[in-house]
C-alpha cells in the first residue's frame, strides 16, 4: 500500500487507471470505514482512501481542533482492508489559496444543516475537489451520514460526474450504537447511555411498521425520551428517502433521522423504514 | 465533423481520448469564436465545441428567448475552423431535473455580476457540467468576456480540475467594435455609434500609459462621453488583472472594463493595460 501526501504524486500513480474506487474519510478509522473499503475493493481497483480533516466543514466552536488524528493506525487498518493507496494531504495542499468558489448543495439548511451552518457546503466542496484529484469510477460513503450521502449523490448527478456512488450500511456495536469517530469523546457513563439514540429510532420504525402515521407525535415522544435522559436534541425527524423532506401523504419510502448531544458530544443516527 | 445532442453519444466518441480541446459557446458564431476553435486545434485533439444557450445564466427580462439560434450555419463554420465534434444538447439534456446544486464563483456580484444577478453562478454551473461531460485537457475562452475568463480560471484551479484554460484575444471590427453575437441586435445608427465603447477604453489605456493614475477621474470622463452619446452605462472600471478588484497603490497590471447599453442592447468590452 502506498501513502502519498500530494495530488501530483497521486496523479502519477493513477495515470491511466479507469476503475478507481474511492473512499474519502477524515481518518480515525473504525469498522464502519473498513466496511466501506471492502465495498470499494469489490467494485474497482485500485482502491484509494483519503484521510483529510476538512476545516471547511467544521463550524466555529466545533471539534476541528480536537478531532482525532491517527494516521499510522489508520494506514495499518486500511492496508488490511484492501486499500491500495492512501492520500493524506495537508490543509495547504487542499487549500493553497482561500476557497472563494463555493459549492452549495441542496438541503444545506435542513436537518443537520440547520444546526451546522456551512457544514454541507464544506463537505460538498472538499468532496468535489477530491473527486477531481482522484477521478474515481466509484466512490463509497456510509449510510450513517445519510444526509451527506443524499447530498453527494445529488451533486454527482447534477454536476454530471461520471462516478457511481455506492452506499455502505451503518455498522453498529452490539448494543445498537452506530460506530463513529466521535464515540471516542464519550465518558463511560455517556457510552452506556448512547445506545438510546438508536433505540428511539427503532421505536419509531416499529410504530410506523405497525401502522402509525402521526409522525409528529412519534418524533415528540422520541425527543422526550432522550431529553429525560439528559440529551440535548437537535432534531428527530421522519423524512422521505427520495427527497429528505417531510413525507407527503401516502409516501411510503421513509427514513428516520436524529441528531442529539450527550454532554459535549454530538451524535447522529438514522434508520430506513421498509416500504409498507 | 460529428454533431451529437446527448452526453451519452459524446462520451461514446470521446472514450479514451486524453487530449480533448474544448470550446464552449452559445452558438451564433462569429470570427471571435472561430479564432478560439483554431486556438483549441493548436492545443489538442479532438476539438469539441458545445453550442448551448444556457437558461441559467440569463436573468428575468434578459434576452434568453430572442438570443439567436443558428445551428446549421454554426456547424458549417465550425467544420471549416477545424472542429471535430459539435455537442448541441437541449435544455432537458443539460438540466433533466431542477438544478439545486449551486456553484457560486467569486466576484459574482462585481462588475457585470452587479448588474446581472445570478449570471456568473449560471455560467459557472453550466461550464462545470460541460467540463464533466467533455472531460477536456484544454478549454478555450475569449478575453472579450474577461470577468467570465477570470472566474472560470479560478473555478478550474480551486476545484482541482485537470484542465488548462487558454485565452483567446478579442477579435474586433475594423472600427474597433468587439465582435459579439449581440451586435446583431443593433440598428444601423447604433452600429455606427457602438465603436465608442472601445474608443473610451482606449483613451483610458492611453492616459494610464501616459502616467495618469486618477482612475476615478478617467472612469468618470469615459462614462460622461458615453452618456452624452445616448448610452446607459452600467460601469467603466479600472481593475487589477490579478484580482479583478480595484487596484491597490502601485499595482501595475491593470485592465479596463466596461458595460453599457445602446438602445435595448447591452455591450461589454475591455482592454488590458501593458505593465508600466
């Protein structure tokens, strides 16, 4: 496996390659990421993974500074998972000048975007830059970041990028907690409480499967359950998979999404609802 | 020369081509465009020219509806100039869904952008889409649209597109008028008056070459000269070539830009000032 830090080195390695499978990450990898690498390796070669903590997608007061950087351990895991090339640029390589060209995706002010102004613009910008550096045939993102996946699919389609976007299923701990780099911020007591986020989403999915259609009441009950246990809730929301907007009457491909803070840690999760 | 109307046909033809030279146009071609095609043919092969009147870059009340569509004559001229492939998509091919991903370039509210809200966002979006469809090694734009050229160079660099942007010199009629598809809107009397736009820019360049540094006074004199002859002036502005912003003290690579209306026709022009 090769580790490169500049776009020029990367292009030298990828010259003439037409089946590149790409997994962008911010590093601090866990099993969820490694499943994305395995999915990529089944789709194309070489497998390129990027590791870049993108300042553009962090707001003021967010965790850009303390976000864990673990390059050596990440490389060991990537190699074992079948990655061929790791691209780990520094900030000056990615942004040699102030970024004045803005990529503004849809739904940038919805769901997580309502609580993280500029976040999805930062994500869209860095992913478009990485796509143009790597020029992949396939790119893999996790369903854990469901809104991000939706936005990047839309961006790829509307900007006519010749890339197939593949989605990896969310990987969970045995108690249901979705794997996330940010789980590392949790205290032992918070870690014990954290699976409740998945539990309240499961309860909504179960209620809808059982015929429940009062989404507002289901969302409120979930918020209350979290707040009673010390969470600060950003949102719990039933949305249409096709648009990520509130479902219209009779719309049956749904997804339930939530974001909430436990102490100083913001966690997100979601569950798709099987068609009724 | 091949004429294709869909991105799929185009990709079929360009498969494996790595030296594509691309000239995006809105059709209604004149000698200025054909010089861009010749410049492209000197840079790479095959030469692809697109013809697409992009609704996204026209404002309400602008000339989208009456912009001249002359595909057959355009194709004859393109063939003679050395073009290999003409890509002429319709609006549904370019925008099969509402464009919700926005590409917002810098300087979008400066100069022409101040008078045409959304124009450069529309230009940036369609050019990025075309770049991703054509995947050129070279792309050619005219200096006549100086702000557009600046914006697209910035976009290409900041989004890490592997494309060299080449600039074609402005082609002028013998009396100095810059060639433009919109010259066709002018009455005979307006056509006789139109070269004054170039004349006032030349006067500013001459004054700066002669040591003039009171750019505000030069701009005002030019505005007055135009208004006295029936023009409605959007702007006359001395700017730095490097930033397209007002020059700082001592900045010596300058460009003078203007936009003004003659009757119902909006004309633009610019002249670079040689370093002092």
